[in-house]
């Protein structure tokens, strides 16, 4: 199997498990006696775990290897899903959230970093990364979309009480994580790294993290990409927070609203896959030596159009509003997918193998920060001025972030900054 084929398989499996569990998770905790306030707190714990571990786990992937770290992510993900399936108390659900948060942090970046390393090793540093990255993001979307639809449908065919039926998607998610663990160990071949004791590896991680953070702060292009990622986090956090309430207002029935929102979210994942798939073609159509930068701006503008469409759907009637929201979700996520693929390409051309996963984790951390800001600020804004005003604020953040692409060089390396190379394991503090 080719490097790209292996990457596509791993990408699909990485997002299949979260897709299987996401639709039933909140409902399962509620069915087993947890209040909405407690569930919100548990979800916050998950987010905090991911934020705290993003950079250390990225450094671990750069030091220890992408293959081992992704396999560990699959192991933690499987453990979290199984604990969730059989938990019956707050502490059980808390443990599940911690395991899932660790798995999410570990899975942030290793597969893509491995793909870029392997492709450049096979075809040279100048290889075109865009087609493979686009196809990988497409498989991400396929995995999470298929998982969401299956996980949301399976409980309907389980002839048991809700607390049992809703646990079935968790078991399926654990099984999918188990498959990912085996596949990652089998197909993600990489060059043998220097053997080191566990303590040496742990001492090297802070060194690597510091190196990656310094690079992200020194390199002007990377700083701008981090800013764009924060804006994407605001947009994603905003639509996830505001859309369910808008759908409830349109339908007037909570149970129907949940089903309709699941369908709209799945259509968003379809849009994400389509946007990723057409990115290479769309970027070429823009033309010029800066086609990647221009394509990213076009994707961002499409995302702004999609957010506006979701906001406008709230003032239409039930059927027209829901149809408009579904179409706007497709446009929104297609635009974000195009933007993120081209930002990823720019990032990979600015870093070397020894820092790649760490810088990707810094970018993922920026996304999480944007999501947290959206949860706090947009929620308060929606309560004060309404959902439409909050959506408008989200759109403004996205539009303003596109100014960061002004005069951004689309280069295949960074000028003026020496490459740190591979992190020394034995003496991380000697540099």
C-alpha cells in the first residue's frame, strides 16, 4: 500500500471512533442520572485535559515517534469509550472523559506528521503535499460522518432501555479504536529512532515543546497561521453552541430538534469532505504563485458566507429555515476545510521533521483556545443580543482573520531561521 493509501486508512479510523460515540454520549450520561449541569462540567474536563496535554503530546510524537503515540491514542480512546459504556456514577464518567481527553490530545497530529515525513522521504522535500493532505482531510470527514450516522441510529434497533441501548455506540467506538491501534502499528512504518530510556524521552519532551513554541513565536508565517486557527476555533465553537438552540426554536420539539441537528451536522461533515477533496483544483483555479494563500482566503470567505446563512436561517419558517441551515452548514464546512488544508500545507513547508508534531499541536491548541473563547463570549452575547448577533460576531472574527494572509509568503522553507533538526535524546538541555 502506498504512503498516501496508508495515511487515508489511518485518517478514516482516527475519526471513526469519535463519530460513533459523539451522538449518544450526552444522552447516555443523562439516562444514567447525570444532570445537564454535571454533563457540562464533564465536557469541560475533557476540554481542559486536551488543552493541557496538546503541546506535551506533540513533543512526545516528535521525540518518540508518530506510530507509537498514535497507537497509545487509540488505546486511551478505547479505554475511555469502554468506561463510558459501563459507567453509572459521576466518577465513572469523569474517568471516561479523562481517558478520552488524553486520547484526543495524543491523536492530534501524529498521523499527518507521519504522512508528510514519509512522503518527503520517498519523493523529496519539494513534493506537492496538497493532494495528499486534501484527501486525508476528506477521509477524516468521511470517518466522523459515517460514525455519527451509525452511532446515532444503532440505539433505535436495540430492544432495551435507553441506558443500555445508548451504550452500544460506545462499545462500537472502543472496537474502532482497537482496530486503529492495530492498523497504526502495522502500516505506519518509520525510520528507526535512537534508542533511549523512558526517562530520557520524558526529559527531551520539554526541550522539544520549548523549541516548537519558540519557532511558532519567531516565524511570522506560523504566528499568522496560529491566529487563523484561533478564528476557526471561534467559528466552530460558535456554530456548535448556537445551532442546536436555533433548531429547537424552529421545530419547537426537543426530540425532533436533536434528530434534525444530527442530520444537519452530518451534512456539515459531508461539506467538509467535499471541500477538502476539491481544494487542490480550487487553489489552482485561483492561479498565480500565491495560489495557496489566495485559495485559503477564498475558503475563509466561503466559511463567512456559510455562517451568515446559518444566522439567516433562524428568521425563516420551520421548513425553509431548516433547509437553509443545512445548505449553509455544507458551505460553511466546505470553506473551513479548504482553508485548513491550505493552512496545513503552509505550516508543513515552514517546519522540519523534528518539530512538526509539536507545531501541529500548538496549532491545535490555538483551535481549542478559540473554542473556549466562543463558549464564553458568544454564549453571553447570545443571551444579551440574540443568536443572530452572536453569529454576526463570529463572522466578523473569521473575516478579520483573513487579513492575516496579506503579504504572507507561500515559501517552501523559512528564511533566516536555522533548522533545529532532530532533538537529541541523551542531553536535551545541552543545546
